[in-house]
């Protein structure tokens, strides 16, 4: 069975680029913390938007989709799920809500991990809250449609022991003050994904656990700018980093650094986006049209009229609509989707 050891993180031999990313995150994290108490209502607006994007993005990575309207209705609990995909979406919503509300009281232990999985699959016919009973493998399909095994996960008979050892290794590293706790998180997530402890929902669980670990360590930009949606938008790079860092994993010869760098880069994007959103919303020196334009042009993700109204509560929907129409005519942005699902992104 694989031996888990994160002591390599305390040796200080980190790539220079990684050190720079961590330093940038620390600066933006401090800035965000200073703003929270003074602008509570603003952060609540951003939170409501991010929750929808997180539920949508994390499920979309796994091919679980529904319409924009239905996503909003399900996340805001205005409607019960109508099919299998919507049941999966509702389960993720509930698990994400638990992480948001109770992260301080949840622990990185098998009991809470199983509990989170059970909630996530509570609307599904698959039994959640228990480890896999049969072996699973990760497949990939090449350009010609041929399937092959991309990664052989830990056998079902060894999964419970592997998860116990993973949790113990994390607890040990967590108490080591020479280990950067932010860099420890993606190491735990990579090992979780390589174990692949569940019959269903491993990818979505990895993202819930990522948020839980980030929140517990004081990195909560993902509450206000969706961390899952950022992964979804850059999933080609995410899967490439996962593949690079899992090569040689069973033999203990893998490098965690490709996955670590991808993880913290995604987090840095969230902090940068949050900083941009705050600057736009809080600015009193520019016109309403300029604030709308800046909100759209600075957004890393396609953004809807409704989301702009959430971010700029003092700007009327009529002004937002007129400004968006002008921006489309002027070629500054392009429309994505139609009807109530329409969003706008910098051209």
C-alpha cells in the first residue's frame, strides 16, 4: 500500500514561481480580510452568486448539466430536482451549504468525509457515505475514440486502510509548523483522487474537500468567487497537472508540484477576481455605466445581467441592460447563450 509522507514540504526546496504565487495570495488574502467587516452586505451578494457558479461548475466538470434557470431554482431551493442530473446538483448544493456553514466544526477525518459524501448523494440511487466495494479505474478516450486506462486507483480491499493512513498523514503534517499549510492542501487532494475511495462522486468530493481545507486554513476567496468554476474553465490544464502528478504515484515516485501549482494558481485567480470585483463595486468616483463596464470587462467568467445587479445593487436593471446593449454594439463584449441564460464576456 502507498505510504503517505508530506515531509518534503518542510525542506524549503520549492520552485521560485510557486513561492511567488503563494506570496501574492497572502497579500490579497490580507486585503480581503481587512474589507470583510466593513462591507458585509457586498460580500453576501458575492457569496450568493458564487454558490450558484460553484454548484454549476463542479457538476459541469463531470458532465452533469441543466439549464441556467434550473440551476438557479435548485440552488435557491425554489424547486425540487426533476431528473437524475438535477438530483446530483441538489445533492452538491446541500453538501456545499454544509461546508459553508459548518467548516469550522468539520474535521479532516473519515467520519466527516463519509458524512459529506452521503449528503452529496442523498438524492441519488447510489448509496453514499461508504467506500467502494469494487475496484474502479480512471479511463480516457483518445482522438480516435479508443479507450485506455489512464490511472489504476487503489483496490477496494485496500481503500479503508489507505484513507485512514491519508488522514493520519495529513494530521501529522498539519501539526508541523515548518510545512506551509496552503501547499499541503493540494497534496492531500491529489492523494484522495488517486485513492478514488468512492464508487461515484470522487471528483466532486475532491472539490468540496478543497474548499473545506481552504476555509479551515483561512483562504476563503472561493466563497465569493467560485473556485470550482475556475477549475471548470481551465480543466484542460487541471487534468494535465493531475496526470503529471499521479504518474508514478503507486511507487511513490510522483511529483506533487504540477498539481500544487495548478491548485494555487486557480486560487490566485479567485483572489484577483475578488479584488477586481471589490474595486469596481466600491468605487464612488466613476459613473454607473463605467462601473457596469468595468464589472463585465474585469470578470474572468461570463456574467449575466442578474449577476451584475447583485454586484451593483445601487444600479437599476434598466441601466445595466442599456449599458450591456451598448457594449455589444461597440464590440466590447459578446453575448453567450440566449434568453434568461444570456451572459456577457469581454470580446
